[in-house]
C-alpha cells in the first residue's frame, strides 16, 4: 500500500484522539496503515518529526487569524486574542498541547508562525528585536505549557480527596478555585499577568 505524509499524519491524529499520545508509536501507526515500520521513515526520521507535522495540521487553520493589530498600540488585545486562539486549537485534541511541547520550529511551521508573528507585533509596539523575540517565546511557551497542564490534570475526584486529606493552604486554595470554569479563568489570569509584565517592561524602556 502506497502512503503519503498527509495520510500518515491524519491517521496519527485519529489515533491520538482515540487512545492518547502515550500509545501512539511509529510501530503501532505502521500497523494501522498496514505497512512495515521502515516505510514511515521515508516521511519521518523519528517520532518527534511526526509530532511536529501533527502540530502543523492542528494549528494551520488558525494562521489566517494572526493578522493585525492595525494600530501597533493594540498589541495587548492582540496578544490576549492569540493566546485564546492557540489554546483553543491545542484543546481540539487530547494531548494536543503535548504535540507542540518541544517542537522543532524549523519543521513545525504553523507553530513557528505563531512565534514569528508575535515577535513582529511586539517589535512594532516598541520592543527591540532581541527583547521582542524573548518575550514572544516566553508568551507562546506559557500558553503551550499551561495547556499541557490543563490536559494532564488528575481526575476531579482525586483532587477532592487531596483537599479533604490535606487541610493546608494549598488545599484551601484549590477549593477556592473549584468553579467549573476555573481552567478558563486561570488561563486568562495568567495571560493578563504576562501582558501586564510586558507593559511594564515596555514603559520602563
């Protein structure tokens, strides 16, 4: 059976959705495609290369929305919007954020474009190019890392048992954040903190 890269990636994404990243391997993927494992190495040198191309397929639909802002001073609202966009795309798949974690940006083109566009927006806003690059990387990897954490949280019942067993400030703090929408609230809180920090850096020169 002849296979192409697109078929392999889309099959891998289906397996990710059905079984999660831990069970996804090149050997199991080859069996699903009814080919020998070496056939996959024509397209991917290793599993990391496969994950990078999977991340591309997940994130590419979001790229047209990276336009703007029309006014460079609108960078804070643009950053908040891009953070929501990136997170929402990664949450489309179980373990979706882990596809992006550790990605090779020379190969994961869509994620690379998120970083590159963020650099451009921050540079236009007044950061020098080096600081715009540092800030963009920090911001994008905050979104990815925070989304990984969100997708790997323990079962809510286990969290409740920990709260009951540990009357500590951590347990009380977790109880205070028990609203059903806390993941959304906590994510946006973190984004606001990062944007506030960038505002302060920019104002301070």
